[in-house]
C-alpha cells in the first residue's frame, strides 16, 4: 500500500465516532443496556433504553501506573 492510499487521522476519527454512534443506536433499538463511564464523577453507569441510570461501580485507582509504582519504590 502506498502512502497516498492511506486515510487521514481526521477521517479515522470520524469513522470511529460514527461506528460508536451506530452501535449505541442499535443497542437502544434492541433494548440492551449501555455501560458508560462519567469522567467527571469517575462513576460507571448502566444506562437502560428508557433513560434510567444505575450505578455499577467507581474507579478504583487514581493516577498513572508509573506514578503509582514510583510511590511504592
């Protein structure tokens, strides 16, 4: 494959976002719950097709792996 045949990074991001959007629509149509992570509150939710949210869990660790290992050493 030549360099001219590659797609740009922007096009890859657009395709990924569209694939995620389609998958979420499909799960809603099939009445399958969706699991979401809220970055601000760091809580994992299960979102049902009727819009209700159920808390599943919380983030267990904070910081990067290298930062946690450096603190132990």
